[in-house]
C-alpha cells in the first residue's frame, strides 16, 4: 500500500482484517498491562511489560517500541526534545494518569495505538476522556468532507480550546496529529533506530518521497505540507488533550478511500475499542 491509493471496498477485506487484528492485539495489550499497573511501577517497567506481552504473542517487529507516560508527562509537560518521550524512572502513584502507546507489526500489518488510564479515581481525567469523543466525530466528519488535513488540524485545535484544553499533540515532532501506516515486509528480526523499526520507517520515507512528488505528505500536521485533502490509505490518528499537567488521548486507525460515497470515503477501522466502548457505556448510564 505504500504510496498507493485505496480503492472503494467493504470494511472486511483480508487487508483490513489484518490491520484490525493487530490493532485489537495492541489494545488488548494496553488493557492487560493497565490492569497490572500498581503504585511504584515505573514508566520503563510499564514499557517493558508491553514489549513482553506482545512478544509472547508473536510480535517481532515494531513501527516504534512501546512508550509509557505517567503524571504530568501525560501532558508532555516541559517536553522540548524527542528524547524526552522515552520512558523514564517516573513512578506511578494513586490518582495519577497514565498513557500507554505502542506500535507493533504483526503478520506484516502495523498498528499504532494510545491508551489513556488512571490509577484510581481522577474526575478531571474522566472529563478529558469523555471530551475526546467529540474529536473522533469531528475528524471523521471533516475527512469525509475532504477538507484539507491542515484545516481539520486547526478545527481540532479550535475545539480543544473551546473545551478549555491545550493541544498536546503539537509537542510531537512536526506537531503531527496523525501519520500514515502501511504493510511491512515480514522478518524474524528488524533493526531499530531510536526505538523505531527500520522497515516501517522505510515505508514512511517512501510515502514521503512519493507524496513530495505528488503534492501530499504522510504526516498530518499544522504546516503547509499538510495543506491538501486526505490521501487514501490508513492513518493512525491521535488527538491529545492537556489540562494543568493531565493529558489524555486515543490513537487508532482511520481508513480513507477514493469513494465518492461519504460513508465509504472514510471510516474508523474498528468501533470495538476501549475508548469507544467507554463512551457507549457512559451514554447508557446517563
């Protein structure tokens, strides 16, 4: 799929089933590890728990190795350089928010997910998680309207501001809210550079070269190189809210096609995910 377009298709092709399988595997890992977190566990230990869980289930390659952020690091407080994203010896404490982020490659398919949780009760964190739902809806609606990636990015940021939050995905390199993901050639082992798998990075670089030639970018950012309509393919999307040292996000795959039918032109790969189930349960409880 690298550098190619995605034709009109149903949501249950072998290709999409492969991406859905690895995304569900990653979220299952996030839920399993989140359930094992206790006071005193460090970010490094949480990241290692994710690696071990996925390796035990057949993962041998990565788009990037797992991350874990605790406390105000969930809002990327004071982050200035990329090395600050890597796990530290920060220890989890009661009431502290956390984010688990992993991007495994499984059977040649890539996922990149983000899971936000909290050790015990934290009403502020609950509010952030609830308010993320509007961003999922906005992104899908405006992608279907074929607005430019840059314009959608700005609309997401305006919604965050209206909600009273800071945009924390701006802290990522190039300020990205999303990036394309593709198939990766299967190998028993793949070298890594600063925690990123070289095979997956080759695909992103290939997309960047093709995109530069054709007028699009595989990075969804606030900058001019993202001032174009969504390119067909799969995008790992991660709106990230921050408020006074508390951060929350989700990350999941959005499928974009070349269909003229709005509902087929873009759709979330899977609606059976922890944050989506949480929103549905909250509506029932209300």
